[in-house]
């Protein structure tokens, strides 16, 4: 059970705003604000503090590894999910093969795939959604022996629809394909175990349910698989011995760390470390259970007030985000902001995405205000 009142006191913005935007930018904790200060101090006090900075990057990576239940060496530190998928595509032999993605992926996955399609000479297949959900069985129809890579979002950025990763991984592997999971909308809200779920690649940034800021993203690659890959997007931090300053040879670092590129985003790693420490110390099972409760409550409220939602109406099929249909979503987002409610507009929906610091009252008030303004 979460101590929500205690958690709320750690997020200063909640004193005057209701923040329901974890699918875009979550509220920032005192721990994170202190971590920003700590980085500033390192510059003011030491001028240059490489050992300390690298330790923070390493620690943030360890915390992410703990979150998704893998070994830290199976995690690379990059700047964005876009970088992560681009880098994976560069590293794979795709000539004459097929890459699948879903119609519910975040656009950056499509962009990265389309940008490499012609040069690398592979075919692209979009797995369709039906009413903004995808039945896992449909993967049997689309993934086949020539599919080198299958890209899916764990949870949809648009409506919070959640996929069964374990089941999809089984179908993908039966067909000899690899599974790339974009977990940006699930990490920090759903307990992920990459080993139990059988995931090959998983990427997630810090800005959403991981309670951090943009500019840092973690890329998990299963160890055995990572050892077979030679990244073409690389840099000195992806090398076994970066501080040998060897200009003439390539010697990739162990495991997924070979997917590191240049100097890591140090300041963001300070933030990531603090935010992940908070999440890991509470534990994902308790966070996920609480967010499921809030998610069910939002669906009940929508039904009671007869508000159309674009999210699945079964809480078991979704993450915390509930997407309320409205034509002029961006205008409503702005109007709600003026009233002190931070929600997030996308296309034709207002997304209300609570986190561990929200209450049912937050949702109730926001949903009633939304009904009044739409
Ligand atoms: C599911 C998902 N993937 C990827 C992104 C974009 O990630 P990045 O900006 O790190 O490339 C977002 C951002 O909203 C997202 O929701």
C-alpha cells in the first residue's frame, strides 16, 4: 500500500496544481530538484568531476536495470527512444527482410524505420489496430519467417492500451523474429520483467512515469543478443576501453554497453538516478496496483458522466492513462491549465494520466471540469 499523503508532500507543484500529465511530463519531486542542485554543486565545487559524474551515470543505469530486472551491463545509456530504435536498426542485417511495427506505435518508431528502409533494402509492414486496440493473436498473421524485427509499444501513448508482452514475444520468437518494445508509456507505471517476458530490446526515457526529465533514455538488450551485434551508430563510450584513446581500432564494450555513444547526458543521469531510486524504493508492484485502482476509477467516472473515452473500457487492458474524446483537445488542455489542472492533449483526446501522487479526488475534479468545458 502506498502512503499517498506522504508521497504528495515530496512533489512541490501539487501544492497549487493538479498534475495528471504523466503520459507526457510527470510532476517533479524534491529528490529530483535536489539532484539538479547536486550537479550544479559539482561544477561549482570541483569544476570538473569526471569520476563522480561517471559514477552517477553508472548508478542510474543500475537503478534502471533493477527496475526491469536485468543485469546493468545489458543497459546502454542514450538520449532518446528515437536514438535507441535508430541504433538498433543500424546494427541489424535487414537486407531483403521485413520489419513490422504497429499502427499504435509512437511516430518516432515509424520515422526511424522509414528513414532506413530504402538504404538497407527491407520491407515494412504495419500491424493494424482495431478500435485502438490490438488482439495479440493478430501477430500470428503478420510476423513470419522473414520478419527480422517486430516493434511494438508496451502501452499506447494515445489511449493507454496495454499489450501482453509475454504472449507477443512467444509469437515473435516462434517465427525467428526479434522483439523491440517501446516502454516509454509503461516504465514506472507497470512492473516489467524483461527476462520473464522474453524481450530482446526495450527502450524507455525518463520524462513520463519514471518521474524524471527528457534527455536520457535507457536501452536494454538481452546479453547473448547484444554480444552478436556490432553497432554502426557508436562512439567512444561504446568501446571496451574508451580511455585508451585508440583512434585506429574498434573494440566494442561488453554486452549492451556497446550501444553507448558519446559522453553520456550527465546532468540527466543525476535526475534519473534520484527518480529511479524513489520508484525502486517504493517498488513497482505497489505502484502498479495503485495506478490500476485510479485507472478503474477514471473509467467508472467516464461511464457515470457519459463521457466517451478512446481507451479500452476494461482496466486490465490499459495503463493509467485514460483518453477522453473531444474535438478541440488542445483548447481544452489550455483551458484546464488556466484552472490549475495539467492534462495532456493528443489529436482528438485529452489524456489524464495519474501517478503515485494523485488521488481519486484529483481525477474526479478533473473529469468534472472536463465535462463542463468540452
Ligand atoms: C511511447 C513513446 N515512445 C517514444 C516517445 C518519444 O521518445 P523520444 O522523444 O525519447 O524519442 C514518446 C513520447 O511521447 C512516447 O510516448
